C-alpha cells in the first residue's frame, strides 16, 4: 500500500492513544501520585475520546458506546470491527 487513507490514519491515532493510556495506567498503578503521569493520562484520554468521536462520526462505531447515530442503534447494522475493510 502506497499511502494510508484518512480512515486508516484516524484509526491509527485511536490505537496509539489507546496504547498510551494503557501504558500510563500501568505506570500510575505503581506511581499514583505522579503529577506528570496524571497529566499525561488526562491529555491522552482527551485525545483518545476526540479521535474516537471523530472516527465514529465519519465512519462506523468502534464500540457499542458509539452505536447510537441519528436515534438509531447501528452496532448490529454495520459490519463488525473485524469485518471492516480498510481498502
């Protein structure tokens, strides 16, 4: 593949923010009073939520939490996340 589509770039942003949150979570488990780690976690949580919201607005829900669109339940009416093609 020559270049990534906008959809792929946005999904990569969701995934990298998710990874950062997991890593920060693990660090905070052993350093719960680290202000820098808490700030890092909060920053990446906002980035993650914004990226998920943007992705779900433009494409499909990533989780059932984003499955209500225009007053309709879309989780079972769109392809499952693992069935979606990035092509």
